[in-house]
């Protein structure tokens, strides 16, 4: 016989959520507030300095370069991931159901390999002196490309790898959304004489708009916080031109021993992302409400 | 003990084992603290086979002193050593003894116990520790670590003697012979201009010299020695920003010319790239300890037999060699500090030091001057015979650490934030004017100096 407290459904629900709350408290809330606390300390972590670390950052040329680069990296990578994901999802959706599974599996491979490992593979392809790609290019009498030593190509390389890793996430989300669209809508549109583009713009896009918004939001957050690709491929070089918030925070905080400043760098993107998340989620909620 | 000629790894380990046995038979006085368990985090050695010898020595010491010794070899690639130290120092748990590169001692001094008694004993027995190394580990009036028996190394010029002779008409074996009979006039001619001219000739012959200009340790090291030789500094001895100087402009001007005859890939090199490049036979010179030679000896003997280690070129302000002093520190959270102190004394004993110098095939350099005379490893190493003779400092070179001449804690940050490699790359790769690049460096240095 259960004690009276456990016979009440809300009490059981709360009890069952305790492990989850514990995880969130330990792995999300505590690190976040600890980072906030660290960001308000002096370099030696012995005195409270308020927002001095942030105002110090605002006077650093390299920091503003990192801000620009992070935004460029996230925007370009997310746009390409979304486009490639959408195209691939459409392509797979047109394949008969029986043959879809193997394609879905193959397309997901880049996403399921640990990025640090797959990026190492890319590093071998881009290796500054003995790049496998360059070896192939020179065999074809094409000049070698400075994949990691030139600013443009280094940025191109990290975006390329990020798109390669992240596009399957869009693919799988879009594919699920496409499958949820009732076929009758397309049949009715066809009877009305709608072409493929009209069906895409007037049925598909509106029906998967919420998924696109949520996927984009999630991807922007993850892409802005990217660390492993830059760390393995360029370590932020050349000329600091591939540093993102996370790698620059790591360089300043962990490698140079200025943990409070590193914490300030990593927290800089939090307000931006919070505002973005608020706007996107509010729109999603409104659309969902209007559909209901 | 000549480990270089015809010795297999098996015979070599055997020899090192014999050295260990000899050491253990020496009058080591076991103290009450020598018991329990000790965990060491030491640097994964670049020279194949060296780790095994060190492990053997440490474990035998442990057996003789009833201490369970475990050794983890941690690579410096990707700053893993530093990251592990950061994690352990913040978590307050991990190894008992940890290997610290020169820039790590100031960073972690608040978590390292003072080992003055240990170092005093070592100095009393074997003589003083090199001044440069003392500056790295004697902080706030206390020693924060004891000298490491391994991985102390310097960035000498490692050059293909055949290519320098053929394309630059410089006979390095004559300029830097494997004996003390140097011709001062020839040594004096070995300056950055001569090196630059040779680099241009070698570039024209398709066998360029190369040195990283990227955010890695190797970059900081060789650029530190070049900057110092021009009298250029980022921060002076008083801890003031000094980047806006004629000396810095002179160094940048020279590097602009030198970078033109180096491969473009140097802007993306990591700490192993120069080794791979020289070993592959493409390159003609790098600035490095003899790890490239040691690996080439195993993997590419035709290249190895042409590699000649010699002094760094001099500049208007002198000749400098970057030296990485490694110390073994004891974390304040170590539960076996007494045994750890005993182990630090043990690894400074001549037999251990010599065994490791020979195991590393001459890569390691001792921090105590008297230990240099206990082995002939640098003279014996080869092929080529005498190729490492001048890796041990023989001439007018002064040693320095990255960030020279700034105080140790500031120097460490200059090194770790890669201020100099980025400054140079802004000019040589980014095409920035000297004034703009120096302004950027000053802006970065404000961050370095903040308290």
C-alpha cells in the first residue's frame, strides 16, 4: 500500500521529475550561474569587479573580430545547412518508402560521427603541407589551395565542415515534417492545376514553417557555440580569423589562465541568443495558436 | 654509453635498465614519507622509446621504496598538458606530481607546494640550476617545482648540411664543427642576414627553410629568439608595454623578407608540422630540438644522416636560443607530498639524469650545469657523427623563454596568447603596415597585463 502522499498524482509526477531537475540543476543551472559569478571576478579570482570584464572586452579589437566572425560563421553555415537539408529531405521524400531507409541512414552518418573525430579526417584532407585534396588537385594540374593558412579558405573550410556535420539534422527534421503533411492537400492543389513550385510555396513551406523556425533556432545556438571544428582544424588561426566565441573563450580563459575574462567571452552570446529564442518561439506559439 | 650506433631498442632498454639498477643501488636515503601511492603526469616524449625508460626508472624507485608509482604520459600537442593541469588544479584532484612547462609554473603557482628543501638539497649536491630556469620556477620567494629529468629542450637550428652546402655554399659542419675548435669569424658570420640569404637560395632550389608562424608553441619559440636578437620586446623587464620600437620594426622588416621564401603553409603549421616537413625531405631547415632527427633516424635515415644541429643565427643584439625548462611540481592536494618530495630528489640524481639524456638520444638538456659533463651523448649521437654536438650550447648563445624579457608571469601570457606569431602574421601574411600591426599588439598586450 502506497503512502497517501504518493497516491496523489501530482506528487508522483513531481517525484519522478526529481532526477531530471537534478540533472538540469547540476549540468545547466549551476554551470551557468557559476560562469556568471566567474565573469564578475578579477583575473586572480580574488575580488568582485562587477561588469569590468565585459567593459574590458569591448575595448579589444580581437574580441570584436570574434563577434563578427561568429555571426558570419553561424549565418552562412545555418543557411547552407537549411538549404541542403531541405533539398535532401525533398529528394529522399520522393524515393519510394521501401528504399528510403538506407538513404536516410547514409545521410545521417556525418551527424552521428563524433565531430572531433570526423574533423580530424577533414584535417588530413586540408593538412597545410600534405593535403590529400591538394595532392589530387596538383595531379590535375590545378594549383594547391591554402585550405587552412589563408583567411578566406580557412573560414571556408570550417564552414564547409560545419555544414557537412550539421545538414543531416535539418534533413531528418524536414523529412519528418514533410511526412506529416496530408497528401490530400497536394492532390487538391494538383486538381486546381498547381505546379511543383506553387505546391512548394503554398503548401509545403507554410506547413513546415514551425519546424523550420525551431530547427533554425536550435542550429543557430549550436553553431554559434561550436568549438571542436575550429579547435581541430585551425586553432583560431590564421591571424585569429577563425576564432568563434567558444574557441576564443577557451584561448583566453583556459589556455592563458584568465578564467573570468574567458567566462565573460562565453557569456557574451547569451543575451543575443535569449532574445532570438524569445522572438522565434513567440512566433511559433502564435502560429500554432492560430492554426488551432 | 653510445646509444646511437647500431643499438636496437631492446639493447637500449636493457642499458637503461642497468642504469636504473645502478641508481637504485646508490645511497638513496629512504624517508618516512616514502610509502603509499604516487601518481605522476609527465610529458609524453617526442623521442620514441624515452617514455619506457622513464617509466622503468620511476617504477623501480617505487618498488625499492614501497611506493606504488603510476605514470601517465600526457602529450603537449593541442595543449593537452596545460588543459589537464587546468582541470586538475580547479578540481583539486588528480596526479600528485605534474610536469610543468616554463609558462605553466606561474599559472599554477597558487596550487603548487613550495619545494625549497628539495631544491636546496639538489643544488647543494650538484650545483646551481640555470638562471633562466630559476626565473621560471622560483616565484614569490619559493621554488614551485624540482627540475624535470626529461623534456628540457631548446630550439636550435636543424639544417640539411648537404642542401646548405649545395645551394647556399655554407658548410655547416665547418662553421659549427663537432668539436670545440670553432672559428669565431665563421660563427660570427652566422647571422639572420646570412640565414635569410641561404633561405632565398634554398627556396630558389625548391628546398625552402620553414618555421611556423601560427598560434602554436614552436612559433612563439623561434620568433622569441629572433625578436630578442634584434633587441625587440613586447613587454620590458619592468612589465611595461614596449612593442612600439624601432627594434620591433627591424625584426618585422626582416621577417617580411624571410617569410617570402618560406612555404605559405607555415601560417597553419602545428607543433609537429616542421618535423614532418623536414623528415619528408622537402625542407632544408627548421628551429627545433632533435626530435625531427630522432624520428627521421627511425623513419627516414637518408634524411637523418644529413641533419646538422647548430646555433641560432645572431642579430644586432646578440644570439639567443629559446629554452623550455620543465619542472615537476607537487599539487597542494597531493595526499603523498612527502614521497613526492623524495621522488623529486631522486630524479635529479646524476644517474637518472644521464639515463634520460641518453634515452632521449640527446633531445633533453639538463637544467643543472654540472650534469652536462656527465655524458657525451651529444658528441656521440649520430649519424651523422657530431650532428647533435652543437645542440648542447657551446658558443655565445644566451637562453631565453618566450615573452623575454618580461617578468615570468607576463612572459607566460605573451607566449600563450601567441601575441608575437599573430603580430608577425599580420604583417607578413595579412599585409598590414608595421604601425597598425604594432597597435594591434599593444591592444592585445593590455589584456596580457591586466590583473
